[in-house]
C-alpha cells in the first residue's frame, strides 16, 4: 500500500491511503468554488453568446449578407429617377416681356437587361465574402472557447500548486519551531535550526511565486469570462471526449486541412477575389444593355406664351459602353489578378502554419501523456521515501535537512503532476482547435477527483 503526506498540526506525519488522496484533498480545498457556481458548459456558452469579440464577428456576417442583398437588388431591380422643376422664366422674344410660370417633371425607370456577367460575378464575390465572414466567426468562436478552457484549467493548476506550497511552508515552519524548542531545552543542534530556516525561506519564496501565478491566472480568467468569472465552477474540469482525438498525426493533419477555419477563411477570400477578376473585366471592357421607360411633362417651356402642357413618353433599349482610352481597365484587372495571387500564397502559408500547429499540439499531447505516467511513478517514490525519512528521523538516523528535502521533493513532484494534467488537457483542446473540431460538445465535464490519475 502506498502512503501519502498528512500535514497536521504536530508536524509532518505519514499515514496510509495512497498519494492520490493528497492531490484530491488539494482539489477539494474549501472556498475554491462560489456557492452560486453554475455548470461550466453553461458559463462557456454564455461567454460565447455575449463576448464582444464574437458579437463583432456576427455583425460582420450580417453586414456581408446585407451587401449580397444590396448588390442583387441594384443589379436586377429597376432604378427610378424622379425630377420636378417649378419656377418662372423670361424670354426676350415675347412682346410684353412678361415672366411665365414654368413647370417640368420627369420620371425615368431603368431596368438592366444584361451586363455580360458583371452583376453575377459581383454577387458571387459578396457571397464568398459571406462565407469568409462565417469562417472568421467560427474561428473566433473556437479560439475564444480554447482561451476559456485554458484559462479555467490554468486557474485550477495555479490554485492547487499554491495549496501545495502553503502546506509545505506550514510544515517546515512547524518543524523549525520544534527544532528551536529542542535547542532551547539543550536537546537539539543549532545547525538543524539553520537548516530548517533555509528550507523555510525556500518554501516562502515558492509560495510567493505560486501566489503570483494564481494572480496571473485570475487576471486571465477575468479577461476571458468578464462578469462570468465570479460564478465559474472549479469543481468541474473539461476533458476532451476520447473518441474525438485522432489516432495518428497523419489523421490529425488530414482533418485539419479539411476543417481548420483559418484555411477556410483563405479559401473563401481567394474565391471572392477570383470573382472580382471577372466582374472587373466586365466592368472595364464590356457594355451594358438597359430597358428604359420615360415620362416627361412641360408647362410654359421654350418661350411658348399660350399656356400649354406638353408631354412625351418613351420606351427604348439603351446600349451603354464606357471605355478608358488610356488602358486603365487593363491595369485594374491586373491589380485584381495580383491580389488573387497574393491571396493564394497566403492560403498556402496558412496551410503550413496549421500543419505546424497540429505537429506541436500532437507532440505536446504525447509528451504530457508520457509525463503523466512518469510523474505519477515519481510521486509514489517520493511519498515512500518521505515516509521512510520521517520514520528514520524519529530513530535518529536521518537529519532534519534530509526530511525537509524529502518533503520538498514530494511537494514538487505533486506540483509537476498537477501541471502535467493541465498541460495534457490544454494540449488536447489545442489539437482539436487546430483540427477545426473544438466546440461545446467536444468535451465532457467531470468532477476533479475523477480527472486525476489513480494511484
């Protein structure tokens, strides 16, 4: 049976039950979770719903969709031009040289019949921009979810490591006080007291570093969750669903190349620019055909004295062709072609970066998994050594420094194990995010005591 450290008021003692109890006790420390804490998945969903970053991307999507509607209506619905004039005019040719009332009204309706693909390409471009905006919104959502999950795990890690540090500091302080008392009674050694003070100073420094790390983790939680940070549930931990994890690195890369949102953003951007090439060519080099209907009325115009109203109605097909004689159209098309080439190059670079992200995340998952087993074994060994060191100290075969060093090794190994658990979880989330598979349904919520490795 393995042993674990019990930091009680009489000093470091050893009892049975397994090292796992030490880790679980720290995870279940009182005061970690507010009384009104809600389900972690609910907090994450609410964060994704109200975060300003995602609200901005949703507005971008709505704006892009409105531009599609605008382009479609401008191209394939009539444009109306209305004008009305009223005033006086004077003509020198009139014998009485009097001013005449003057009125003119005009109504023109113009319906585009054909523009050789310009409008269709413009609509297709805007539709590609909508797809790009949606991909950006999806990327922002998965990125923010990763930030939230990482911040939550990082806070739990920092809080637990601080708890270990405080236990260690308190244990060393008690032991130092006991040695001081023994010296005063003439039964101890001054060197033991100095050794204890050195260890106590080291423990205090470790505790201060842990407090700083916890403050940083709290700041990150507040930055990501804002007002929700006060109600986060730290008795639950998110764990990636095993069936979503890839079986190999090649599988992870293939999934990422198909589903990664940043790659999709680049693809839709290139598609939009490709459509813009066609619309620019049509705009610069091809004519337009319009159907035009006009109705005009004139009253007392052109110096006609005998008050009369004239009107005329027109219905005709209009041929419009605008061409820059200096060749500006060719430059415009070439500029868009260069934009498309640049976009394709950026798209290729994005694929390379995504592959790098997958490689790093996959390796981090493997390293964390291997470290978990190694550190679990290290905790068992450190706990057993500490148990034996305490017993031998009671028999006078170990010095105080050796006992304190054994305790320090155990605390450090527990802290490393906690960090590895957090690293493994964050690496798994990062890998899923790079693969384009991270969402609110990609993880399970488990009590902290079931997440930790069994001893």
